[in-house]
């Protein structure tokens, strides 16, 4: 079965879900090469749209995502990757999940979680608040 | 807080998660107008890339997605919509979730679920196997 990389400039969205808890941790994009690297290594490799290159999740932080299962949707243009996350959190802002805020109808954010680590300790070359999602 | 619709032709991916079970049900895209309609109506409205128009999930099937919470990721370019799904399943192929198959390293699919409804009964104008994801 072939993944359909043709609909969005060679990219498909990849939802990252904690295999143990069901928590949705983040969303990234994969192209064919990053998908191959993900399968070859057993750890999630995205394609960074801002840097235009493969981006191994955890390459700076060590917070890699160990692949437990890859699911594909009905028309094969989206992936659901169930993982065991290594480390205290996936988010470059210091949270377990990148989805740490809700938005109400008026657009007001509400915090849903507390930080699980200090990002400036994990991304030492980046001053507080200056780490990037794809660091 | 503003959602960043600027990175992908005005669209952001929206992960749909069952609020009761944590199951990831599907992934669609929203533009600003479909997001506004989602918030205004309390039911998920996507933007269909293939039809180039707003696509209310369940407009044919009745299987609407009632919004329980909208989460936004750290850089505001992806949404996680927690829903109560109405009906036996969200997938136009007759499954509870669109992610009803896994892929092994060689690309071989494996079924993870059985059909929860007969799609030809829900999409009566569409012969078996001819319904579309955005019907």
C-alpha cells in the first residue's frame, strides 16, 4: 500500500500519539524520504518546512520518538504514528505535548498543562523562549 | 491568540480525537472560514482540498462531530479538536476511525478494526466503494 505524498507538495501530516496514554503529542509533516528514515531507524524523522530539510525529532534535545506503530488513513494521505516518547516532553517550549493550550470561541487561550522541563536546559544554545519547534 | 493560517495555502491540519476514548478519528484541514463555522456551530467544518469548498463533516452521512474542546499547538499552526462523534463511525469506508489500518516496514497493511456500519446505507447515492472521504 502506497502513501499518497502527492496532495501537498510531497508532504503528508503525521499525528504523533503517545502509545501508552493516547495523548496527542504533536503534529509534523513527512515527505517520502523522512518516512523512509523513520521506518529505517524506528525513530520519527519529519520534514521541516521552515528549514527545508529532514528533521529528526530529538536531534538537539535527545527527546526522540520511538515508533511503536504507523497507521494510515482511508485515502492514505495522513499518518498516525504511535510512539514511546523518550524524555520529559516533546515540545520545545517545555511541555509534554505541543497541544498544551485550548482556545475558547473568542480565541482566548487557556493553559492545560504545566511545564515538564526547562527548555533552556535542553536547548543550551538557545536563550529562553528562543528555541524553535524544529530544534 | 491567532491561529497561523499562513504556512500552507491558508490551511492548518486539524486532528480529530474522540473526547471520550482518546481515539484519533481522522485528520482534515481547516481554513479561517471553516474554523469560524466550526466555532459558530459547535460542529466540525473542514475545508475540502479536492472540492475547494467548505465541507461540513456529516453533511451527507449525518455523522457530525460535536466539538468539546479545541487545542492549538505551540506555534499555532495545527489544531487538535476533541469531539463527541455522532453515529457509528466517521470514515466513509464504514469504520469508527479513518485510521483503521497499520503499515509495517515493508508497506504491507494490516486491518485494525472491523466495519461499524455499511457505507452504502449511509451514502445512498454512492455505490459500494464509491463514497468519497469528503461526502
